[in-house]
C-alpha cells in the first residue's frame, strides 16, 4: 500500500521546529499509511502549516521567536537605535565609524526574498525604506550567522532569528527591552514573532488534525525549549 502524503508547509523561521515536531510525532505514534512531508509553502493548500505572524491567530500560537540584528563577537558595537539600523540596511550608513565603532566598511546581509526575517524587517523596521542594493540576500539565516561570527565577518552585520543567533553577537535596540526569551515570549521586544501551527482546511483530515493536536500539546515543550523558542507563557 503506497504511503498517503500529508503536506506540512513550513516557512524559513518554522522549518526547523516543524521537522522536529513531525519527527517526534512519527516516532511516538503509528502513522502508516500516512507520510508527513515538510516542504516550503507553494501554490497549494497545506494540510498543516507552520508559519509566523506579528499578531492575531491566538488559538494557533505554539511558541515565539524574534528577529534580531547580529554582528561579529569582536565588534565593539553592542547597541544601535532603530534609525541607525534602518540607515545601515538602507545603505545610508556604510562605515562602522558612523555609529561609534572602529573604522571599517559595513557588510550587511539578510535572508532571501520572501523569508520571514525579511518580511519582518521590511514591515516593522525599515518604515517603508527599501533595503540597500548592496545588502546581501543570497544566504540563509544559518549561513549569515556562520559568516558574521567568523574572522572573515569582522565588519559584517545581519538579520537572523533570535533562536539561531549564536555564536554571533546580538545587538540590542535603544529604548525597547533587549531580546530575550522573556521579552520575546510576552512580545515586549518589538520584533517578536508568533510561531503558529494551523491548517489551510476548515476541517483538516484526521492525520493532519492529530499532528496539530500534538503540536499544540505539552509534549512538544521540550522540543521548543531545545530549539531556543519562547513558549507562549514566556518561560
């Protein structure tokens, strides 16, 4: 009997936890003849969808994450205001000395077009300004972190999920609470995002509904914590 495919769609910031949840569910429950396939979203309805949102969808929230600015651990800059960050990623500030750092050209990068991270930056940080033409957009968040944290990334700056920021150095924004599990969990950090699990169908199939029930259960708490995601309670 061939396996019956259950489409599980995941965005850039939810792909890792979606795979963890699907793997844990499949190992703990009999799933044959169903196969849960985790894929990026496309032009099709998803039996189960893991996605991010700035607000709303209260009944679908399973965790919280945030978008943060990261620099090389040796960079003397530890805090920037929103205007400085906007000007860096808009290409108006091009040297670290312009924001109080050591002289050196700034190399900026964000994840690819259509990613959760870029959407959050454009919608909630850039205030309508376009990203600069020299901002790199070809790396994943994980690749940005490796590059920023490496010796070759001494003058780099990037935007990545808080949960994936280490070993790069997280830059705080002047004014709002610094990003942490608590400030992201209760959404006081202004670039917090909700991690949600739902379905594109009003009445999802039985295997999809069972996976969703598991995703919203206390059984996944340890998975969320290991992934450095904040639980809805902020713990």
